[in-house]
């Protein structure tokens, strides 16, 4: 689905409140005329998601921090996670744009995957806040893959999500290369073995109370080394990883079984269904029952 908005909602911290209707496919494909927004401007805002933008007609001034960048018809840009930015129509005529606002997890997959740790995390954490792509042959990959993803969202054929994900994966790899961010080095064999042992142990004890010492014991290392490895290779603490893993497991149960929310909460190691619902909403973007309904 293509969203044609003329306003955005932001909170007191200037964070945009996204309207993602399908939390299991966290992406917004937008199109429209910036002049259709109040005063021809999309006000300063930020979001955790990455943004990929293409200007089809007109001219737009994009404010990023203290900088102002002007894009002309045919140009595009990448805006990193958490970056405050605004769009202002620069000419008294239509300012037609298309954009994707996409959660990095759609491309990176489960935290700890090679896509997440080697490519997406370095781009988010070390990459530039903003990168422009002029309409030129050297940037053909950016615009070709953008077009493939956008066309798939327009058609919504069976399996279009695969096509969108593949196209945006290629696009973000091109952004990573243009940004000259060095992908993370692969971990040593012994570190990889230890990490696999800890992750396997977590999956096998999903229903039980888990602390850092339990996880560290699975690989015969101390809790401090466990913390260091999770931070270095998974970009999360062990506790944060366990929470996200439980939510991931719960999401699978919600969409593949008819078990109650309470039953699923207990099966995923949550002692309180209300706490489970709160954390599920924070991470998945919807309450458990709403997530189940959206996946039907």
C-alpha cells in the first residue's frame, strides 16, 4: 500500500508517531506532494527507522541538523536512524516525492544475524546522518532498486514482501558502500562457538527465569565476558537480547497457533500478561491481539 499523507504526527520529543498497519512488515511506502502539507513543509522530526527518499518533481530543501541540502527532480537521499530532519518545498510548484520509512530489522533480521551485525549496525552506528544521490549513472543502483521496491508495494502481488526486502537490501548495501563504512569484521571461531552456545541455551530455556550468569555458564565464561560479547557482536545486553528473543518467539506463536495471550506470555517466560503486552507493543509496534489480527 502506498500512503499519501498531508500531515505527520509527532510527540513532544519531535519523534514521528508512525502509522505502520502491518507490524510484521515494518515499512511505510509514501508518495505525494510536499506542498500539500501545511505551509508546504514537513516539519522537523525524527524516527528510529531509516528513510530513503526520491524527489520526482520540483525542488526541496532538506534540513539536517544545522545543514540545509537542496535536492532537485531526479535526486534521492538516505536519512539515518534517529536523525532530526525536515522537508520544505523550494519552489512555488508541485514538489512530488516518494519515500520508504523502514525498520532496519526488516533487512537485518534477528539481532545477531550477519545482516544485522556485519552490515546494518555499522551503517546505523558509524554511518553518516545523511547521504545524497544525484541523478547520475553512478547512482543507478539506488534508483533502480528504489523503483523495484516501490512498484512491488503498488502491485502488492502475492509474495511482494520478498521482492521489497530484496530490493531494499541491495539499495542499503549500495548506501553502505557509498558511505564508505567498513563492515564489521567476522568474529573468531572460538567467539562464534561460545556465542552460538549461549544463544542456543537461551532458546532452550525460553520459559524459565534467565540471568546473565546462567547464559555465561552455557559457554563456560564469566558474566563480564558474556556482557562484552553480547555488546560487541549483538549490539545489545544479554537481558535486552533475551527480551527481544522472547517477543520474536511470541510473535511466531501468535501467528501460527490459537493459544491465548496469557498462555503465550507464560510460554515465553513472562510472569505477567500485562507486562508481556506492554513489552510486545513497545517492540512489535502493536498489542498481541492486534498483531495476530494484522497477520491473518
